[in-house]
């Protein structure tokens, strides 16, 4: 690493850290106000603040692209305002060499993002959810693990293709030992006619047999003219989905899942494309994170050596916010294309990044 690389890395890392700190503080303030609007006797300021601090790693991860862009914009802008970039150019340093000098900063940010996304954030989300549920239910420390089932408000729906028709399953909840509660199974034939409905009070996963054993079961078989109900103590449910897979999709949205969990979710067959779409988008967003960071860094460099070379910090910050919001709006615009126009998910994720890369490249060439 040359002296130029070390100097730019130090300046840019400080700029990114400052911006991330400010954005995180603003996010925390607004989120705290929103949490405190939930009127509950056992969920007050301390509980809400604890919940938000535990979920802050995920929020920082989501803020990272904008923190990189605005942080680099301010750091490089200050250097341009002080004549340092002009001195670099006069010494024969090309804009592309300046872009290459930003790579150590981006590598460091990618490593931090990976640690947050795959290690810190999932653990924080689990503990935050456990603590919040404990507070909302008015339980003391440790009671949730011992007695309560963790249940999403709407339950979990699964669809599975059978040899002759489909099976729809609704799971009311999953406890901390991986036991199912309140399971409903609906089986329809190839003519979309309901032929069987099953209710089970609980279910345990048999790992060696890769199936579930349902307990306290009531099965109602239906024909065109009649129905017959049968009660059973136990009933095998031939579904290989594991408690871990159920827990990940029951209590986490794609933003809160690790790359491995998202991949595991997508590996389960039988879901519709619309159900998989948010997970596919998040999967490719995680995979393409380094490319996104490079596009934001080059855009910041292009703006500084181009139209904002001789402007104040306030103007750079204002334009930086608009460009950062523009990237967010492009992501929100092109993501539905994967479903509406059957565009490959990876392409829908890449388009905003490619647009910023193309614009940055054109601006750099013009001002080289």
C-alpha cells in the first residue's frame, strides 16, 4: 500500500464512520419514537431502547451504501476544497488511480458489512425479539424460554406439491425446542377440491426419518356427498422441512436473515415464485454488495472531480442525499420487474448498480 493509499484510506474511513454515526443516531431517534408509540404496560423506554440497540447492527448494514457514498463525498470534497486532489492530479495521479486508492477502504467496509450481516446482526435480532416478547408478555427473565411459544401474529403458511394435488399447511407457532403448535393441513386434489383437513395440537421433528410426528390429531376426510372425522393419537407428516428452516421463515424477514439462511430458505421446493421473490432479491443484494459499494465510491469520486469540485460542504451534502435517495428509488423501481416482467432477479438487482457505474465512468472520463 503506497503513501497515497494510506492517506486516502485514513481520510475516507473517518468520513464514512462520521456519516454512519450521524445516520445511525437519526435512525435510532425516529425508531425510538415509533417504538414508544406502542402503548403497553410492560414495554417502556428502557425495553424499547434495548430492543433498538440490539437491532442496530442490521440498521447500520442497511445504511452502509449511503454512508459510503456520503462519507466519501465529504472526505474527497474536503480534500478537493483544500487543493489536495489538485496536487495529486498535478503530480500525475489519474482519476482511475484515485479510484484504485479507494479499494482498501471498500475492502474494509465489505469485511465490516459481512461481520454485521452474518455474525452480529442475527444474534442481535434473536435476542431483541426474545426480549421484546418477554416484555410484552410481562414475563420475568428466563420465563419465555421455559414456558412460552414464539408465535408470529399471522402464523406460517406452507405449500407443497403432492403426487395428486397440493397440500397447504398453516402452523400456529414454534417453541424454542422446535415443537409445532396448532397445525392445520389442507389437501386438495388436481381439480382444486378439498379432500382432507387435518388438525394437530402439536408436532415433533424426527431428524433420523426426516419427517414430523403429529400428536392429538383430528382428520376429516371429505367426498362429494359426505365427510368423516377420525381422531388419532399420533400421525406421521411426511415433510422434510426442518425446525430451523421453519423458525427462520416464521420469525425473520429476508433483511434479518444471513446469506446461508436465505439460501436454505430458497432451497426448499414447493413455494410460488412470488413467495420466493423477496428472498431472491435479498440473496443477490448480499452477493452483489461489493459491486454496489464500488459503484457508490466511483460515483462519489466522479461527482467531486466533476460538478462539485469548487462547492461548499453544504452543497455536497445536499446533492449527496439526493443521489443516495436516487439509488434507493432505483432499487425500489427495478425490484418489482423481476415479478411483473419475469426479469431474472440478479439482473433486477444489478440494474441500479450498473446505471451508477455507467454514469460515474462517463463523468470520470469527461473530467480526466
